[in-house]
């Protein structure tokens, strides 16, 4: 078997292992907890409708409907199978609506914010780090750059609170919450007015993620850049009289950045956790807010569904990074594990 | 050379102008950080004698008072409630005094349990190698990519946690980092001369790990523990911000949660969230200082003693 194929299979295996681990924990814990999910659902319905007739019969009917009378292993396998087909069940709060419909509505907002914010912070952080680690960067720039990292040890949600207080409440430059202006609806439209409003709303959440996320990348890149600068090929490149820009990009950054890709894959879980809280702070119409709706209403199927999909999405992002990596660094697929 | 790393016997040290304070474990960053943490712990025991902590109960104080120095608002600040009160009539100072130690406790328990599991798994994996190593490494890597907040939310939604239960929930994820770190260290240490020597003299695996390797890893473990404590306090705060924290005892995260639920930001009630955040910042900073200090102890290259050349 070629190493490339082996590598791909290994990574795909990791993806399924991650999703399986996550799904299993989500499945087991609620069943260890005292109480019965169906009874909880009925209580939930009662708290909304005031009184539910024949609640005992309803519990029995629902138990049969959800297969809760089956043996545990059967339930478990069914849960895994349904989850993989994205059948996440009905939302308790918005009953006729299924969880997957709710997620389909909010997921694009999260993905847009996540992709842009992560991209910008990884790119910006690495650029700053590379310049900080590069000996030939002008002294003035080298002294100014660390200023950009002032907020890098602040948790994103704290940054979000601070930004809301200063730029939304104090200066009133940006909206306090929501992802889009009133009356525009959450279905994406390619009109100037809609896009403008969406960007206007996204600036502060983006900033909260960007300003706090950059520092980690910058420090990692700075270290790698300093190590790379000591390599023989760097000295040779300079001795050959190559232009500094070429040495910086083609010889320095290109080699120093490789471990950063692995770092992106490893920190994906943290990035997603951070963003969930930032979305919650801004009531941004993404998964974080959906999760909060689930929590506020005791909507267990919704919470479970959102968690599962996000675990899966994170694992998928990691898989993508892992699969792109050998294209950037061919040594990976040659080495024996 | 202006900077040299100083080593040697006491007499030689004195001659080189090195004082007692250059002893590695007396690192100023570590000391400052540790002092603040000890003060916070003491506050948990002694705070009740300094300030009336029953004021942390709802409806024990007037509502919505600003801090005492804000005099141009209605109602004006009252020195009886120096940091103001919230919309449930709870005194902010009492909330901080009771919240700070319980937030710290969550961090200590979660990181402690996580560290213990990490040490066991990391050493097993790194020292034994083979298929055991493969299994532990693969599962750790897979678990690392799971966003812990999401799983914790699912768990906390079912089990309304107390402070201790929440700490144990967090511990279910706190072993991943330490396992990875210790495995890497154990792998590199396994081949060192003194470990080989111990193996040649037929020491048991357990004694090699405990007697030969552990003492060398101590600063690493301590630095990692300090980092993990603040990491777990942060994770706990995340959970609490979603309203899933303990409801009986005030913690810093729950105080911020209630303030956000009462739209404190939009009402300009900055002291509702400002003081708990400030308290969290103090915790994070002190553990950050400790972690850096311990890191300098573990990596002597970071510790550049400034020795004057005369």
C-alpha cells in the first residue's frame, strides 16, 4: 500500500473515531443521569401548555415511538445510524420542526463567521509572527508589532463584552447584537443592502475572535521563524545574494509555516468553543445562539443535535487540514509512522 | 559577554555576584503568582470575617447601587456597598469574595484530576510504547479535536451541576493536554543515559518512572498544572455564561451570566460584569505568571541571569 493511501485512510479513520467518541459521550451521559428523557420532554410540554392530558399514556407512547424500551445496545446503534444520516429528531420547543431544519437555518451564519474570522486571524497572526522573527525587519516595525498582540491572552467572550460596551453601547458605531438588520430576514440575499448590513453586524464578533486569536499564531510563527533563520540553506540563500523578499517568503516563511498547519488542526476544537460563546454574546444567529435557545428551553434534542453537528463539523475541518498538509509538505507521506 | 548562565558552589556564586534570590525556585514571577493565589485561597477561609458574605444572597441589599465613588447618578453610590449591588439586591463585593474561591476550586479539582490521569496515561504511553502507545495516542488525538464546551453543555444540561460536579465534568476533558505533553517528555527521557542505567540495574518500571523520571519532570508538570487550572476556570466560565453553572453558590461566571441576562451592558451597569471579569483577570494573570516562572525553571535557557562582569 502506498504511503499516500495509507495516510489518507489513517486520517479518515481519525475522523470517524472522533465523531464516534463525541457521539458516544453525548449518548451515554444523558442515560446515566437520573430521570428519563421522555418524562423530561413531557414536563417540558406541560410547562408550555399548562397541562397535558393522559401524560402517563403519552410517556408510554413516546417511549415506544423513540424506541426507549429497546435494549441499550440497539438504541445506541440506532442513535449512531440516525446521527450519521443527520436525522436528529424533533425539537421539543419548536415541535413540528426537526432539529436538522433548525440547524440548516443557522449553520451558514456560523460557517461564514468561523471561516472568515479563523482565516483572518491565522493569516494575520502568522504574518506578524514571521515579521517578528525575521532579523531584517526594521527595528521600528519590530517594536510596534507586539502591540497588535495586546489582547491575545484575553478570552474571546471577555473581548466581546468589552467591544460591545465600547463600540456598540458607548460609541454606537456598530449594532449591539443580531447578525442582520431588522426586517431583512435570516435567509441570505445577494443584495447590496443585505450584504452591507451583514458585514456591519459581523465586524464586532469578528474582531472579538480575531484580536484574541492572533497572538497564539504569532508566537508560534515567531519561534519557527527564528529556528528557520539558523538553517544552512537560509545562509546560503543570503550568500547567493538573493533579494531579501525572496529569501523571506520562499526560504523562510514557506518552511517555518508548516507546523502551523498542524497547530490549526489541533486547535480547531478551541476555536469552535470560543466562537460559540462569542455568538452567544452577540446573539448572532448561528449555532451558539441556537445552543442557547436549547438550553433556555430545556430542549434536549436540540442541544444534542447542535453538539453532534458541531463536533462533526470540527472533525471535518481537521480532516481537510490534514489532507491538504501533505500537498504542502511532501515529507509527511514518505515517513513511516 | 554581558550575560552568562551562572552555576557553581555557594562560594563561587557569591564571588560572581549571585545572591540567594538567584536560586531557581525563587523565581520572582512564580512567587508573585503564587502569592496572589494563596491570598485568594485565604480569602475563601477568612473573607467571611472581613466582609459580611450573607450579602451575597438575593434581596439582602438595595437594588442597582453603583460603586461608592459614583455620586452623580440616581441612586448614588453607598459606602456600605463599596462595589455596588446588582438587580437582585446582592452586594458585589460579597459576590466576589464568595465567587473567587469557588471559581478557583473548580479549576484546582478539574486540573488536578486531569493531571493525575494525564501522568498515568502519558507515562504508560511514552514508556511502554508498542500498541499501548498507539491506542492511547490515537484516542488522545481524537479527543483533542472534540470541542469540549459542546459535550460539556450536553452533560450540564442534564445534570444541574454543583461546584464539585462541574469540576469533575471538566476533568473529563482536562487529561488530554497533560497526556500529550507527558508522553512526549517520557519518550525523549526514556533514552537518556540515567534511565538506561536504571534499566540495566534491573529497576522496576514503576521505580524508574517514580524515582528517575518524575523528579526531572516536576517543573514541567507544575507549569502544565498552572496552565491547566486557568484553562479549566476559563472552560467553567464558558459553561456558566450559557447559564449551566452551579446555582446555589455564587461563582464569577454565574455572576457575569446573570448580569448579561439582565442586559447590564445596554443599561450601562458596567460594575455588574466589570468586577467579576476583573477578578477573573487577576486569577488568569497570577496563574500565567506562575506558568512562565515554572517554565523558566524547567528550561534554564529562558532563565538568563544577569551577571555583571567586573
